[in-house]
């Protein structure tokens, strides 16, 4: 996963996919997010559980522990290691869902520049990506060290030709279980290891190379490229 996503719907659209029936709290403005080309280190809509219920907040994409100041904050965490990694130990218990409309990958096809692809669910439903992070407090609000990472797994099937890693995308039922604080950490680990959506649930296609500039936020960036 190369580190670029799309998140353009209303926050309530993502919450509706979870089947929450309006039972959530949001600090995000009630308008389309309209972000078609989201880069790391920027604020991303995230769903997470707090004592007073489910929250939707904008949280920085990327996190590192306080003792790792010598490296850039990673935006992804490998599912094979995340549950037992000293690097992510502090945030492994703090589960979240990053709802996205798809993500971008770049493929070397022999030309002068790599070709970008957009990957999304075939059914058009948002992807509910398993994530963990240092999350906003319901009482104190955002902290300067807040951030999150998306959990990734090995790619499968034809998706391997696009990139060798992919986000762990959960069904709505599993996403609700992932967010539930009563779900044991051992069960959460098994979910992301073995129950992510298969490659057959997704489609991918070439898109305009203008997506390489993170300042571009036009909707055509997620449409099949007309000229290559």
C-alpha cells in the first residue's frame, strides 16, 4: 500500500455502512469530505469508540511512539507483526476504522513514469479499514501526539500485480466487532489475520497520472483514465 487514499463522502455515509442507525458522535462538519487524493500526515476521518459511544473525528494519518523521534511516523502496520510489535504496543488496544472509498498504487509498466491505479470495492460500498492509533479523548479532545495507522496484509490473487500489500478491509459486522471494546485482543488479532475481505471483492483500473501531485483533489482522479 503506497500511502494515498480517497475519502470523499459525507461522514454519515460511512457510519451508515457500519449499520449504526445514527448512534454516533461527530466533530466533522456535515458536508462531503471531497478528498480524492489524501496523503500521509494529513487529517483523515476516523471512527473510534470512546466511553460515551462511537466518535467520528479527523485524526492525523501516521503515528510513532514518543521514543521513536529518529524516524518518520509510519502510516501502515503489517498485520503479521502489529499485535506483538514493541513499536505499536501502546496503541494496539486502541482500535479504529478508517473508512475510505479506495486507495492508489503505482506500478512500473516500463514507461518513463509509474502508472497509478485506483482500487475500490466492486459493489461501490466504502472500504472499512482496520486501524489502530492514539486517538482523541472524549473529554480533553485532540492531543498533539494523536495519530493512527492502517493495518495491511499481503495482497492476494490478481491484486498482487498492482502491489504486494493491501489494507485489511472488514465487513460491517466484523468492523463493529473490531470497534467494540469488549472484543478481546486475541480475537481482534485473528480477525485481521484471517477475515479481511478477499481480492475478489475489489476492482482496479488505471487513473490519470495527475494523482501523483497530492495538491490535486479533483474527482476525475478516481475515474478510469481516458488517455494514457
